[in-house]
C-alpha cells in the first residue's frame, strides 16, 4: 500500500523539515483545498456569458522578458479586458519557492502582473518542484508552497495541486480541469506517495474521470504543464528531451491516453517555451493540443533539430518568440489569438486569429 506524504531524508538533510511542517498535507486534492487567509479577498469568478481568457505559461523569472510579455498583456487587457488568466506552470523560476510567503511570489508574479486584476488559475510545473537541479521535479512537496500561497494572494488561485474551475460557477460556460502531472516526469520522486502507481496519481485519475463525466460545461479544457504533443525541443510525451523514463514522460503519455484524450476538445500546456496550435491527430482522438509557454523564455529551431524534432501538423507555431494567447469563449464559439512580444519594447503583435470550434 502506498504511504501518505512524508518528509524524505534529503529534505531533512537540507533543513527543510521545519519549513514544510503544516504544509505537506495541504492541498493535495480538491477535498483538502487550502482556505483563504483572514483579510484576503479573492477576485470573483466571472459571471458573464462571454469570456476572454489570458493563456500564459512558464512566466515566473522576474526578468525583463517576463515584464515585456506582462506589459503587452496589460496593454491588451486595457483594450480588450480579460475575464480570467491561466498560468500553465513553471511559475517560480528556477527552482520554486522556499515557503508560502517567499518574496519570489512578489517579484515573479504579483509585481509583473500588477493591474491585471482578475483570478489567475495556476498549474504546477517541474521547476516549481525542484530538488537539486533546476527543473528536476524531484522535491514534489515543494509545490505545496505554491498551494499554500493560495491563502495569501487575491490573484493567485491554486487551492489544491489538482482541481477544476467552473466559469461561471453556476451553469458554467467552461470548466478548466487543472492537473498535476509533475510526479509522472520527476527525476526521482521524493516519496512513494507520488509514484506513477501511487496514491496521489491514482486518486487524481479517479477524480478526473468522475469530474469530466459529471461536468455540465459547454466547453471543457484540460490544463497541464507537460504537453502530450509538442513540436518544440522538449518534444512529445514519452520522448521528452530524448531522455529515458521517468523524465522521458512515458507515464505522462499513458495518463493522457487513459484519462484525457477524446474526452475534452482542448488540452492546454506549457513546458516548451513556444507558442503552438497543433492539429488533432489520430492519437489525440479529436483533442487539440495547444502550447503556450513563452511568457519569459524562448526556444529555437536548432534545439528542436538537435533532438530529432517532432512534426505534428500545426495551425500555428513559433519556437523563438515571446508571447501569450487570448482565448475568447461564447456559448457557440471558441476563438484563439496568439500575440508575440518584442522583448526590447514590450510591444505585442497579433499573429494568429482563428475560430477553433
């Protein structure tokens, strides 16, 4: 039987036991959602029939490039207001926060996004769970600090490691299913509880199956950090970075195939520092993969070529430009726009505009 979450020997040796006390059991599942702290007022869920969603990922560097993308998104919001944001992981580069009051939350989230006053629905990424090498995903308990920050911020919405967000909450137009697949691609999971066949992933899979079946939303989106398909350097699940498992993502691939593909029309992911709108394939069973991970870093075609590359047909892709996406939803339509951003000026240019449903 898989054991519950405990501190591993490495965390104890690193002196983290005191920091983690009271956090490791919080927000592991929707049933353990973190309560909002006294004095913190969260931004409400939109109630309108038409929605505009900011889709951004891999943002949290605090560097000038993050600020450039945020400035462009802020200008877009002033012209065409966003209802909500999706943050698709790697929220605190390079190695995640050190506690749920870490100053990095201010420098890498609150300050760059000032003025975009709406709910930010956040996903955990591999860098948010770093143990020793940035992005190794090996200290999965570290992600609980980001869940803990849910209590402290008006903007940041991450009540548990996986959860769903209905918009509106009653009679939803859309439901976003936020998943934590980081345990499936960690270099060395820090506890058997987080193993691919352990309690955490089994409970998450059962929750997702039930939640998708019970959802009455017109539109359904699964939101993850790790993609199923990507034409960027990280590549497709099962072949991430040309590396062996677990980091190669075979368990991620299997999870998507068992629980996601063919059950929702759209899969939103980050991880690759690119902007991609891929065509559905036979393997995706009609689900369209969209990658938005260029909110502070870019990739390159050279890196893609070095690893063999991927060749999924794309409506749009750019591997070496910063940017974000704007998702417009009505009861009848799903429209997606891609905005690339000049890192020097923070000026955004709309380069793609297509109705997807």
